[in-house]
């Protein structure tokens, strides 16, 4: 009897662990989030970390790099892992929250382009890779005007 209870408990734990990052279909994928990588630029790290993410989502990392051909301008790339994001439409509201935070940050005047990407890993394979880009961050207000629905359309879909 104790062995049966232990087997059920172990099986339940395994199902819970697989369900945390897997999909709800019949697949038993071992998809997981990458280990977070520290963001080097302190102001960028503070801004990226300030954006609340949905349950089960994490900030994986980000890069703040000079844009060639645009002196004094930078690109802001944010990587998250959100198992619920499988399409660009799923990512748009999260990307918009990041754009709003970046627009309100001390870095705002230096940012030319913004990328937001969500993905998981399954061994060496990247899955559910969804990426959007704002190629003209300086021209977009990212303040809810003219509407939040309009802001969602600003994102160029790179993948997903």
C-alpha cells in the first residue's frame, strides 16, 4: 500500500512538472525555460525587470547594443520565456508593456529599435519562438494613445 501511494505521488509530481512548461495537448514535451542571463546595462536591466509578467513567465535576458549607422542610438532586445505565448498576438501585449516601460525610462531618447522574444527550449532545440520588433521606437508614443488596440498593431512580426 505504501509503495502504491509513493508511486502515485511521484507520478503526480512528474505530471505537475511537465505541465508547468509543456502544452496541454497529448505531447509530453520536455520544454523548459532557459536559465536567466544577467543584463549588463543597469538602467536597461532595471527597466526590463520592472515589467510584470504573467504567471509561469520569466525574464530570460536582454541586450542593449549600439545600432550601426545610427550614432548614439541603441537597440533594446528582451527575451522572455512564457509557455502561454505561441503566436505574435500572444506576445503583443507583453511587448507593449516593455515598450511603455522603455519609453518612460531614462534610456528612452537613445533607443532606436526594440525586439521582444519569447521561447522555450527542448534539449538543444528552441521551440515556440515568437519575436516582434518596433523598428521606429522614437516615432511611437507608447503611452496608450491613440488607443492600446492601435499600439498592438505597431509590432512587426519577425517569427510566430
